[in-house]
C-alpha cells in the first residue's frame, strides 16, 4: 500500500501533468492538412514545361555561405570557397545557373523541411517532436503529382523520405540509408554516389525525377562543427560529385541542389537563428536557358545580406522551389502550396508574359487553397486576416493594371497569403491556455498549503495527511463529474475544448480546492518574513526576454544570494566550531559555484558579449585542453572527496568503504575515458584507420560504466545500504561497542544511493560538463554541512530557551527535538544549483544546444530507447540529480535518536522532513513553469515568442518533469529503504560516535 507522503507527491505530479497538457494543447497547435489534390482540370496545365526530368539533390545542412561567391570575412579555410562549382557556372552561364539564399522555415529539422519542400506548406512549432518518427504525408505534394502523371521516381540517401513517402519510389530505384548515425560521415554519401551515377549514365533514362539526399555535411557539423578539416574534405567531395553530375546529365534534365536547412556556428540546427534558416539553393539547366538577358523588374525580387558579409544576395523562401519546379516540369502546383514561383526562371521574354501566366496560376492555386481552408472546421483562424487577403486578391483582378503592375499585385497577393498563414498557424486557444494556467497556479497554491500544514505538525502528521488526501480524492471524483456535465452544457461555447479537457480540469481543480479549504495556510508575521523572494523574482523575471537570454549568468547571483542568511547565522553562532564550519563550508560552496560559472555556452542573442568555454570554440564542439587534462584526475578525486566528507561523521564505513573505490571510481573513470576516446576519434588523432576500433572500444566502455554503476552498484546498495561500522574494544572487564557512522546514519546511505544516478549522468556528460558535475557534487555536500550546522545553532538556541537546567542543553535528543524543521529557504539553493549545473554542462533553453552526441553513447547508431535515455540524462540529468538530492536536506547528519525505546519517531521525523524537501523542490520548479507559461501566454504575439519564450517554456516542462520523477524516486526508494534498514538495525537508542 502506498504511503500518504508518496500519494501526496503523486497527486502533485498529476496536477502538473494536467496543467501542462491543457496549456500545451492551447499553446502549441498543429495546422489542418487538407486532403484535396490539384488537377489540371481546375488549375490548368497550359504552361509548357522547360525540362523532361529533374535531379533533386539535397546536401543536408548546406548553409548559404558554403556556396556564395561573397563569403563572410574573414573567410574560413574549412567551409568557404570550397564548394565552388555553383558560382563558377553561374558566372560562366548566368542565364542557365542561379544561386539563392533560401529561407528555411523553423523548426529547422530535416523532416519538417522535407514536408515544406515537397508540399509548399509551413511547419508548426509542435511538429519538431515528429522529427524522430515521421508519419507519411497524406496531403498533396510534388511527388504525388509526379505519380499521378505516370512518372517514375528514384531515391537514394536519408531514409527519412521512406517514412513520409513509403510507397512512392520505384522499387528497383530506391536505396535508403540510416539517417541518425551522426558519427558516420561517409556511408550515406557513398551509398548515394554508388547508385546515383549508374542512373545518370543509363541511356534509357529510367527515371523522371531523382532525389539524392546527402548527409555527410550535416553529420560533420554535428560531430566536429563547420571549422574542421573534415568539413573541408566533405565539401570538396560534394563539389566533385556535383561536377560529375553536371557532366553526366543530359540537356533535358534540370538540376536542383539545396540544403534542407543551415547550421549554427557550432554545427547544430533546429532553431530559427539566421545561420540555421539560411540554406543554399542552386538551380542549373545544362540545356535550355532558364531566363533571358532582360532584367527582371527589381520590385519582384528580394535581397538579403548574410551575417558578416557586405554584399546583399538574392533571397527566396525555400518553399518557392515547389511551385517553380512543378511548372517547369509541367505539373499542377500541389494544393496546399504557399510558395511563389521564382521570377527569374519564368522571365523568358522582354515583357514578362510567361511570368505573368505563371504567377496567375500560382495565385489562383493559393486562393483556391485559402477558400477551402476557410470553409473547413479550422476556417475561423483566417478571420483576422481575411479582409487583407481579399483586398490583395481583388487587386490582382483589376483590368486597368498594366503588365508590370499586374506582376507586382500577383506577387504581393502571394506574400500576403504567406504572411497570413504564418500568423494563422501561430494562433492559440486562450480557453485551454487559461485552464492550464489555472491548474498550474492552483497546484502551487495547494502544494504550498500542504507544505505549510506539514511544517507546523510534529506528531500525527501522517494521520493528518491521510485524511486530507482522502478528502481531496473524493473531490477529484466529484470534479470529474462536474467537468463532464459542464462540457455537455457548454460545448458549443468553448471551441477546441473536448470532454477529456473538461474532466481533467474539473477533477484537478475541485481536488485542489478541497485540499486548500481543509488546510488553509495561516498568515502570520513569521510566515510573511519567510516569503521566498528569490523564487518570486525568478518566476516573474521570465516576462523579460533579456532575463531569458542571460538566465545562465543570473542564476549564480541568485544562488549565492540564497545562502547569505546562513552565512549570517554562522557569524553569530554560539561557538567557534559551528562558526568555522558554517563559514568554511559556505566559502567552499561559493568557490565551487564560481568555478562552475566558468563553463559557458552562448545563445545567439548573447553575442558578441559571450565567449564559449564549454567547447574549444563557438565553431569547434570539442573539449578544451584543460578539460582533457583534468578529466581523469577529477574522476579519481571525486570519490575521494565524497569519502572525506563522510569521514567527518565516521560514515565512510559499511557500503561506502567498498562502493566508492570499486564501483563509483571506475564508473567515473570510464565516463572520462569514453569522452576522451570520442575526442580522439573526432579529431582523428590516430588517423582514419583507428576509427572503427575507437568506436567499438568506447561503446563498450560506456556499456560497462552503465552496467557497473546501475546494476552492480544499485544492487549492492539495495542489499547493504548502511554506512555503519562496529568497533569492539576490551577495557579491562568491560567491553565497549562503538557504532561508527551513527551520527549520519540516515544521510550517508542516501548519498550512496544518489551517487548511482550521479554516475549515470556523469557518463552521459561531455568532459567539460563532467568537471561541472564534480564541482556541483562538492558544492551540494558542502551546502548540506552548512544547513546541518545552522540547524545545530538553532537547536542550541532553542534548547537554552526551554532547558530546565544548563546540563539539559547537552542532551542530543533534546536539541534534536528542538531543532527547527526544514525551511523552504533551505531548499532554494539546491533547486538553483540544479539550474546552474544545467547551464554549466553546456545547455541553454534552445533546441540547437541539445548535445546529440550523447544519443550514441551506448550504441554506434540511433537505438530506442537507449538513445532517448542518454540524451535525457545529458540534457536534464543535472536538474534530476539535484532534485534527487532534496531529501538529503532532511537526512544529512541525522542520527536515529529517539525519546522512546525504539527509533520509530526519528524515522518518522526524517520521513516527514524529506517529504517537505521533496514538496518544496516541486513547488520551486512548478513556479518556474508557471512563470514561463504566463510569459509565453502574455507575449504570444511577441516577435520573439518562438525564439525565446516558447523554448524556455518547453525547457521548464522538461525540468519540472525531471524534478517530479526524481523526488518520487528519492522518497519512494531511497528514503524508504534507508529508514527501514536504520529502524531495523537500531531497535533501541545507541551511543553516538
């Protein structure tokens, strides 16, 4: 049967899940995909095709500056002026060759860009999660149009295409390759090359449309960044491939080469930074010219200047390739397209008649799509923009316009439609968002009410909590019924809200209200003085985008500020020993926090005021030399440091004596060895011939580390969890038994339990991050010593107040009973330490900061669920660790003292306070989620909502879920196991040593 404290934490967790579900349903909406398909009878196919077939080559993550004739200055020797064929042919044959800076709509992930390129539609933010498991595309696409026209399609490369177009390509011309093994730089590209040229050289021309998707450039970027010799070699290979393609293709074939997205300075992508959205596009016709020598009207063209360049270059939307390619091949434009034909490719006469015809076809297709969308169940989303769309459309129908004016109005209509749809798919459901915010806020209020009630109770808290939860669960049942009834009555007035939403909201809300009403918090001057100012400031600061940019720099300030009250307690401590302990460990804590701050990774918005120290540079994602040199010494020193802390209370006995040197130390060493081998492999220190051996070797090193710490270490702790030693000394006729480690009987075994998960996170973290985790561990234990000493000060002060005689102050059980319960202010530094470690281990609240290398820790290729587990450990592992450490605030340096004949009351006390610590940690991170949710809701029309506020909101969700799971694990397994074994061992009061 579940204990009342575990039920309480599960209840809070469920409130969080309900609030998150409702808010995200209203905030992160998906767009409606229409099933209609374009046909010649409605669209018209009277524009003569310019080519019979096309070769469509995607060089994944090909950024615009990789091919531009005017690269940024100073030019990189590794990725500039290497892939030169496009600019050479453009200079030599300007009527046949065009280079564009193509804007790739975020999120800049491959699956979303494939959808955009083939359908001409826009992705939504929530589509990002589908990048690892795409479903087939049902809406109209150029591939569907090709199949309807009886064309034969060939494919080779990234197997993502097979998940979205499973039955599209000819069986004998389909060659997919695994796309997620970013450490493999060559297999996919070599496979594409192997199958590409035989088809090009086949005189029967068995294909009408050939897709080749190269992955090497993208994988090099992820693995070592763009400023690396491997990138130069890969771009040179792509240049050679394109040279051969141009040589082998015939004059009836159109060549399109593009990057599906770009990459940031460190080689990653996924967000909406300029480097990530600036993809290259090259269109080349070996046969007929694509344009005439007459210049296109400048008003039809857009230009953009790439960062750190002085020359503006021709810019288009990446989805513009879809209507352009469709008409050049004589196909209907796919029904859902929002792209615009590229003017240069249809400027075939002096007056632009061909372009006018193409634009008219394009605009009519877009208007037909918008009309259909408006008549759909989601059509109300267009209401706000419909007037401007109609005005722009009516302008195109004016008979008084001359050709130049007509071209301008047609182009303007297409752009107005695109802008309207971009805004439309950023529409929100305010009702669902309000319901979600209400539950998140109510959950915090209820948790705080319970926290306050538990804090006031010394005895009988378990019975009290059981009765409160019983009422709450009955309230949940009644609330679910009321929610269902409310939906039946109001469903016509609450669009987008279904019965499940109403039931969840009703159950959670009534349950929370019931708990608050039965546990009303008492407002006193003491409670007002203990208001968590730091938490309140942290939560409301998310309304500022500047705070979101620089949160990683402000968290250390909040962290140091949070221990100032404890430092003041140390200054006024009643004896020298406590004063030295508090001030000394506070100093150690501050030094560790400051050293952790040295490790930084920069957001795009922090430039030029940020310097990357987590990696070798902003463009080279390898560890710095100090991290390489310190990795092994720190891995050896950390278990020794933990042992030294345990020796303070003689708690380095029992399980700790064998566990620290034989289980934890080898695990940490294996973690350091893995990432050192990964660096050696990526930097090619030993040459290419060692790549396979290094890959196999480090995989088994990681597997050993995970198995050793989790299976062997976890089992060992479960069987023998206590850090207790027994010494027997004969003094004459008397035999004296000393129990070593008694003073920390609860805390030391829980710390060993905590280090099992420290080992898992440590191995999943890159070398610089491992140094940060080691410092975070030392800071955590130092802070526990500070809290314990401050608790002793308060206990002694209270004992002097109530003691009947001076000698009563020396009674350890009396001072223990009089020591204050855990305070919320004690929890705040641990919560902030988790955030500080998160940022210090190379993370930011941005998609591009996800360290995908960790996905290949246990396997050479992407493998579920192992890759997911290691990425999660790498990303939110530091926060998970500190949340798991929260019960230590209640357990550390707590002896099984009692006032009766057994230790049940001391065990109940640590259970009581560990529940408070767990609840306090959940409250802190729930408040951060509420702050980010409110900021995202209020600023949902802010121009940086998807760049700043939405990613921070998503990060806050993951952080809260990690915290909830961690405290549940800590209370249900760690605390329960430790208290049970301590109670079993000490049936009566022992003598502390």
